[in-house]
């Protein structure tokens, strides 16, 4: 099977709501993703650089800081790098910087077409396993959004 798309979940399960990217990957594994879709977990956003150098289409799933936890938002690479009223990644600007670096190193790579499906959270709670009820409730909606971006029908 050749890879045509990658869904990359960023986060840590032992940091409370910061683990939402992994929870969305778990939800996608329970469902049927399009053939040729690779599901990848990354703990460190800088690992995105090498993944985004390929021409494969990519969807990043991550937590972002926001005032209302549990909202699902879609962002493009250009929106991540702006300092406008958009929320910052829960990893600081690690994901945004990694995407910018990947775009600079490989202008025709996946970074130019990357979409980010983000779930808003309050500040991550280190050393807590599990999602808050608001963020857990957003996981199926975020998975649906990823499937739509991949050209698949959500359930």
C-alpha cells in the first residue's frame, strides 16, 4: 500500500487535554479511513519537519489553546504562523515553526497543502491522564472533520 495521505496526531496522553490528537487517531483507527492513509503519532512537533518534506497530503490533529474547550477548528499553515486572534498551539509555537521549516526546506512538499484540525483546550494539565468531558465530546467531531478532508464520508 502506498501512502497518499498522512494524519498526524500530536500530543501526550499524560498531559490531560493535550492528548486530544491521540484520541482522534484512536477514533480514526476504530473507523474506516481511506486506503493509503497512514495514521502517525508524534510527541514532538519538530518531528513534523521530516514528515512534511514528502509530497503526501497531510492533516495535522492537535490541541490549541482557546477560551472555550472542545471547539473543533480547521487551520491552514498560513493561519498558524499569524499572531492574529487565532489560538496558539499547546506546544507553544513548535508545530507552526516545524511547518514553516518544512515549507522552506521543501517548497513543493506536504507543508504547502497541510490542513490542521485542532480542538481547543485550556492550558494542558501535566501528569493527568484522560480528557476533560468537553474535549472528549469533541473527538468524534474532529474525526469526522479529518475524514471529510481526506475525501471520505464520516459515519
